[in-house]
C-alpha cells in the first residue's frame, strides 16, 4: 500500500463486492473461452475504487480465491482488500419481513487460519468473537453456537 504525504484525500470504498462463484450471489458470466475472473479483475483495476470488501456468504472462500488470483499481479499493489463475510440473520426488520444481513469485515493484515469455519452438517459457526451471556444470533434461520 502506498504512503500518502499530503493531508486528507477522498477515496472510493466498496465494502461489498461478491467474487465470481460466490455462494448465493454468483452474478458473473462469460461467453465461450473468456475467463470470468479476468473480466472481474479488470473491472476492479478500472473502477476508480481504492478499497474493497471481498464478500462471500458464511465464509471467506471467495476472499482466499481472490487473493490467489492477484498474488503475483503488481497492478493491485495500491488497492486494499478486506475479507468480508455476509450473514443472513433470521430477524425481520420491517413490515415486508425483509431479513437483516450482517457483514463481518476483518483486518486484511491478519492471517486466515481459524477465522471462520462452518460445520455445514450441524450449522455450528466458529468466529473469533466474545459474546455476553444471553446473546443470540441466527445462522440461516437456526441458532448457531458461537465460540471463542
């Protein structure tokens, strides 16, 4: 990341961008031999946005795939990418019964090991969070076990 020598500057941030293949939000397609990932990466380079939240539902799989795609590409050196996990909570927020979505944004300087693991069979969510006694959260409509 580059160091800035003058005062405040406005920069564009997009803290919710789903990558190709994201669960529940795979919005990208390409025809024939065209690599959808290359189209996506070109879009980021040309976007004018400096900071992104690379988002996937219930995991950081999309973020890890994204990092593997850009790891040797120096043209991404001046961008910042945060891992972002999107949770759909079983909480209605209005009269239309639209569900609340929660975005967990993690420090991009932290290691990935142990961040977020889902036991799909039991729907146990393990996050590095501490909740007070009596706190409750839902995972796809079912209670989740949150452990440190």
